[in-house]
C-alpha cells in the first residue's frame, strides 16, 4: 500500500537572520513558518503547516532544534495529523566535511504511529557553500523505536538516511530552496520513506517574509498495525 500526502501553502516566515545571504556572522538563528490552506463550498477543507527552528553555532560546533506540525480536517473531522520534533548536533571536521548526530520524535496517528523515536549518526558534505549558493549531501544510519496507536505493538528497525539540499539566493533574502530525504528500511527493502520540499521565499519587511512551498510526504509501506517495517 502507498501513503501519499501533498501540501501547497502560502504562508509567512518570521525570522531573525533566516535566509541570510551576507557574510556577517551570527551565532544564532530563529525562524518560524506558518502556512494555511482553506477551501469552502461543497466541502470544507482546512490545512495548517507550521514550522519552527532554532540554530546555534560556535566555532566548529552547531546545534539545531526543529519543530513541525501538519494538520488537516474536512467537514467530517480531522484527516491528517503529523508532528515532527528534532535535535541535531554538527561538528566540522575539515574542509566541506561534517559529522552529525540527530534525535527525532514523530507522531502520526492516521498512519498508526502513536510515537516514533529515531536516533541517527552520519556524515555531511557541503561542496558548495558561497554567499549565493549552498549545496549539501549527507548519509547516515538511523535506529527507530515505534509504538502503534493501540499501544499493543512496538517495532524496532534500522534505516539508512540519504539527504540533499540546495539553496540559491536571487537577491538579499530572496531564495529558492530544494530538499529531499530518503529513508530506506534495511530490514524490509519495500519500506521506503521519502520527504521532499520546494520553497521560494521573499522578504516583506526586515523580519517578515512571504514563503510559497510544495511538500511531498511518501511512505511505501505505511503502518497499519499488522505489518512489520
């Protein structure tokens, strides 16, 4: 079976040094995104996409905290609820190379996930890192612990992590962002998770920007309470 979710949103970004294209060093960065899609007529559908991140950098070390919420409902009630929380530490080891550790929490009751904890270690390379362009690749190994909504089943599995991201600045704080993340399950080759995003941001004021994004969430073998990952 296939679980597929598409989201397009027109929203606002509140930031302190988000999407900075100048070379001024700032030891911390705070961003918050809010996107809302609402339709009315024969059917009433509301989708909310909220994101927040805080990054702290000191010499060779970087610490990043993230939060994400995707919620949707129609006239019959909620149709989607996805929570993502993460904490990541990066260490520069020379040139474009970094090593990182990542801990995440996810909740997706509509995919039978009451809670999922995932611990990841990996290596990241940033071959392009200029004022206008940034390109990075990372590869890692993740261990997950997952509980079903009923609370009667716990699943433990190992996944590989393959990710890439590209950001280009057209002008000061006006940017294009492309990102993709693939998580193939190493115990079951049919189980592959994929996240992708295309986003364009442009400033309205010093700390307020307009952002248009298209997000794809894909799970080739969604949890149903009966299948193993």
